[in-house]
């Protein structure tokens, strides 16, 4: 025991001294190991710090209150809820009955003697230095002790008067306002002074303004209604404090009154799932990760960590071999003085241990420092404040041990190789000749074949992506094991090469112990890049083939559905000003009720309209039945297939495309037809004659008219819909013209002029604009338009048809750069080791009169050879997982296609096409540019002349 301890102590001291002497090499290996440790440790610290405890979470949700009460909006019927209060549903099943809805009086459920604080929320367009900004307005007495913890005061004070507000820091930044500024709202001229700045710890990016209860929302709603607009929807909850709090049994009792509760006691100490009635209801279980899913995640994590450690070992292993080769005389002296092979192995392994410990300490310390320094940036990116800076020593220790283990694993092969050198060879500098293992390539071949078979089975039989990934990983490990043998095969091409590349290739083949790990490291990085690039390129080709334009190329459309189109004129002018407009078509929509009503209703004074589809024109597969139920069930698959392929009522119609308005009805003129590419003279003439132009045959009645129903009683219409009856309302019939042929209308189903709508008794309001452009707007023009629209504070739906746009180009470029950096790094390490080995040969070349450039070119070709071999093998290995995944997707899509055909829901005769596309541009960059760049870089950093010295006799 004592001898073992002292021998390892001496070995560690020698390794520490050697690491200090070779600072450059040691720093390189330390960085390779420490950087992943830094990233993983920082991720662990960030995740644990952002993971709130139940007490922290409840404080941010309900402050110092014991519970938050809110209306479940089910008319007061009993409900079941989950322990967090986020999910609830009525106790009773309402399969064949109308779903309960409506408000209930929450205050009746609050126990007597409780302290109550109201919390109201709504939205309003507030004035800013730039224009208007849609902002959440909250009425909560933030200074009350019950609300402590919900808001964090940053500057100033809480509001104390009805004309004072405080705003979130994000709102102040977005609006250009500051503490002391005043603001108001559109349609509401009352000024409010900002007296403080605050933040919501769980939502740092929220634009919110806080006022005292009753100070803003009620007068604002009256002003908005006075302007002819519907009042904003307001959500109201109650913060309640009561002695003893609210237990789970108390919460369930309150649920019987139709009130949902967020309880402090329940969130801190939640009940078991068996005690939650909601989880006992069919379809409402507590869906959490199953043990199988957890095991799969753990296996995936272990695979990623293992492959990362393998990559680091492959990169760092040659660096340790460099150290062992440069210290061979020292190691020989250890053997000459009685040291055993185990002592030599211990010295080299101690180098890995020393570097691993140093990397672990460096990575962990840097992770702590950087996470602390970057905490504000991380919180801003995540949109929430950390709870507490949570350090888990055992987790950080486990991550640090990975660094130590990686260092030891990287030093194993160099340690074994160094211990096998004879004392004489070490002292004289002779390298000897050692045949490469014949067993390892066979094992690699077996792993390659087995992995390929597993991936093929997963992609063509089982349709499991996990099997494809596992088989691909096993096959890649097999290729890594075969690398020494494959390097030998590359050596046979040397006979056709000039002197310098031939010497470089011969040197790489003769010294496979240092070449193979570097080639394998390049192989692994390139294989991952090629796999992802191939998969993404294939998906891009499929998405491009399946892409369906929502507008003609170069056409832009903008819609504003709120406030009766008040901001539509400003939107039209902004587009006309910033875009290269060719033809502009202003459009309107039909409005029922007050002019400021939204198209979907939502106010008692607001209604809606329907474009009536005649019963005879409805597709039998979707037509509602008098008694309810699925109408398609009465048809056989053959009958359904015949309907979807031969019956025009069930075939795709003009309804495909972008959503325009209810029923696809738009009010406009002939310019809209021109923008959409409809050049039929008869259609233009029919529109001018006062007819409604229809692109959908199903809308046209037998008498050649289209019927539009104006519904003013929304409640009666909803009740009629539940009872499968026509909704009551006034019906206007307009003469229609059906556009002949299969004219693509991009979601537009019916078009009429403003004069036609007025003659039919239909009110209209501005909706938006369509424009065709001379050319696609550039980035500057789009940014200017976005700025102009942002000043309006309205929800503008803007779409510009650019055709298919590939968003993955930057990802592919990033992957190629990553693979290139790894390739250059691995090849550079192998080149450094080659120079250490070939120093005697270089001296001989200089002695016999070789020009100085030979040294530089030889170094460049040595680096290029390693890079080229790794890139070629990695490119071949990376195609397997990509092809396997695409085959799996193809089989899934074909199975769904066959199922639809068998059930009669598809009439397509052509099965789905799932292309496999090789990204030749990425491959060309990897196969040509990366090895060439590595060779040039190595040649540039290598000195042309070495130190003259006599060659030692051997």
C-alpha cells in the first residue's frame, strides 16, 4: 500500500512538472476538456437557480395571500380542479347537453372575516413617445401587504392617487417614457402620471401598467363605449387572506360553487393524485413522464454524454501521445533505473489525471463566476428572475468527475503504448515497428454491420426513431474502430502522389497510433454535420414541393380587424409609402351592429353575419344531422372515396388559402381581381354590374343568388346552433356570378363592391389592403414599414408572399463551420505529433540539401491528409442516420396515406413522396475547403527552417 501510494505520488509530481513545462499543449488539452464542463456546469447552475421552489412560486403568484379566487366561467356549477388551480372542468358530463357558461358571484364563496384584495386585468392602447402601444392594464393595490411579492418595485413608489400609475421597466423601455412622464389611452384623454417602475419576477418582458382599483379600467370602459367601441374584456380575481389558510378539502368545498382556487397551502404541500377527483375522471389524469419515457431520456442523455467524451478523448489522446513521445527519454531513464512498465503507465496516466483535475476545477470555477456575472443577461433571456442562486455540490462534483474521467480515458492508449517501448528504444529514440491490431478492425466491421442492420430495421420495419439513432451510433463507433485499417487503405494511393504528399501519407500510415484517433475525431464531427445537413436538406426539398402560396408572388396583404378598422387608412398609407406598390386594392368587411364591433362579436350590441350554404350544396360527409352525430359514419369507405373524388361539393374549393373573413366574403372593387391575377373580363363586368362574384360553387343558390344572413341576437344564434336549427336573422339575397373554371382565389370566396353591399342593406367597415409590387421589398423597406405599423399599436395581420423561403441556411452554415473547426483542430494536433516524430527525418532532409519549403509543405500535407481522410470517412458515415430517419418518415406517411385511402378519406392515387437529398454544397465545402484550409493553415504556422543539429546515431 505504501509503495503504491509513493509511486503514484511521484508519477503525479512528474506529470505536473511536464504539464507546466509544456504550457501550450497542456492549455490546449485543458481547454478541450474544460469547455464542455464549463457549459454543462453553467447549464446546471442556471437550471437549478431558475427552478423555483413551491414557496417561491406561490409568492410570485398570489403574494402574501393565502389563496386566489377566480370565476371558472361555468355558470356556478360544481367543478373539479387540479392542485395548482390552472386546470378545471365541470363535475357533470355534458355530452348531449349545452356546455355550461356564464359568470358567478365569487364573493359569495369567500369566507367571512377574510382580508380581500381585488386584482383586475384588461388591455388598452396607451400613448407613448413613439405612438401607441397595446399594454396590459392591471388594477391591484400593490402597496398592500397582501400583494407583497407579486411586483418588485425598482424605482419611485407605488400609486397613491387615482391619477397615478406605475409601469414595468419593459414598458418604459418600449414606450420611451420614464418615471415622472404622463400617459393616456386612445379614446380616453384622462392623463396619468407615472410615479414608479416595477417588474414582474416571472414575466420580465411584460408591458404592464398598474393603477389603484377602479382608477383606470372602469372610466376607460365608459369612454370606449361612448366612442362606439366595445369595452375591453376584464378578468377579475380575488387575493384572499384567512387565518388557517385553505386546505385541499376547503378548496374542494369552494369548487362546488363554480370557483377555482389557487391555494398557498395546497401548492406547498400538494395532495396525492388519488385525492384529486379531477385525476379520477376519464381523460383528466395527471399526465407526467412515465418510467419508460424517463428511461428513454436518461438513455439519450447518456448517449450524448458518451459521444461527447469519445470526441474529447479522440482529440486529446494524440496530445497526450505527443507528451509521451517528447518525454520518451525521461521514461526510458525511469525504466533504466528499475522502473516497471506500471510506473511508466502511471506517469502518462497521471498526465491525464492532472489535466483532468485542472480542467474540472477551471470549468467549475469559471461556470460559477460566469453564471453569477451573466445572471442579469440569463434572466432577461429566460424572461424571469432566478429564485435563489442554487448550487448543488453533488451535481457539480459529478460533472467535474466527468472531466477527470475524460482525461484518464484520453491518456490510456498513450500510456499503454509508452509502456510497451523498450528501454533501449526509448533512450536511443528508435520507434521500432509495431503491427496494428487485427482484432479491432474486425470488431469495428461487426459493429458497423450490426448497427446498419439495426438502423435499417428501425427505419423499414419497426418505424422507431430510437432504433435508427442507436443503430447509427453503433455503426459510427464501428467505423471509428476500423479507422486504423482504413488509414492503411488510404496509404495505397501514395504511389501516384508527388514527394511531399507521398511522404505525409506514408508517415500517417506508418504511425497509425497517432493518425487514427485524429481521423476518428474528424470522422465523428463530420458525420454528425453530414447527418443533420442531409436530413435538413431533404426536409427542405419536401417542404418546397409541398409549399402552397397564400397569395400571388410579390403580393402583400394587411388586415386590421379591431376597433372597426380605425387604423386601416394609416396602414394603407404606410404600405403605399414604404413598399414599391404597383396596384393597390382597398378592401372592407361586412359589419353587423355598432361600427366598432369586431367581426366575431363579443358585445351585446355586436352581431355577426353568415354566408348561407344551401342544404343541397353541403358535402354529405360534413352536413349536420338533425339528431347530431357524425354524418360520414353512414357511408362505406368506397362511398366516401367516391364523394371526395367525384362530388364537387366535397372536393377542395376556393376555401383553401389564407383566412380573409367569415365565409371568405370581401367588399372591394376590380383592383382586387387584378392583384389576385383574375383577368376574366366577364368577372370584371359582373362585379361592375352589381353582382356578387363567387369563386365557390357551393355558395350559389339554385336561383343564381348568394344569401347573406345578418345575426343581431348572438345568444339566440348560439342556442339555435346547439339545437341544430338555423340561426335567426335578416337574410339578404344578391345576384351572383360564378367565376368559370378552377380560378385560384387565395382564400377569397366572394367579392362585391361597396355599392352592392349598401344596396343590399349591409354595413361595411374598412378591413385592409392588398397590393401588388414591382419587386419584392428589401430589408430596409420592411423594417421601415414595421416601424410605422408599431406606432399604431394595432394588431396588424401582414403577409408578403415571397414564395418558399428556406430558414435552415444559417443552421447548415453553422454546422459546416463547427465541423471545419473540429477538423482543423484534430488535424493540427496530429500534425504536431507528426512533427515530433519526424524531427529526425526533417534534419536528414535538410542535411542532404532539401529546400526549406519542404519542411513547410510536408507539415501542410500531413495536416491535410488527416483532415481529408476524416472528412471522407465522416461524410460516408453521416449519410446512414439521415437516410434511416427519412425512410422512417416515408413509411409513416405512406401508412397514413394507405389508412386514409382504405377509410375512403383520400382520393389521391399517388403516394406521398419523401425525398432524400444530399447537400452537395455542404459536402463540397467539407471535402475540399476544410482539408485545403487545414493544410494551408498548418503550412503557414510551420517554420521553414528548423534548428541545425547532428542526427543521433541509431
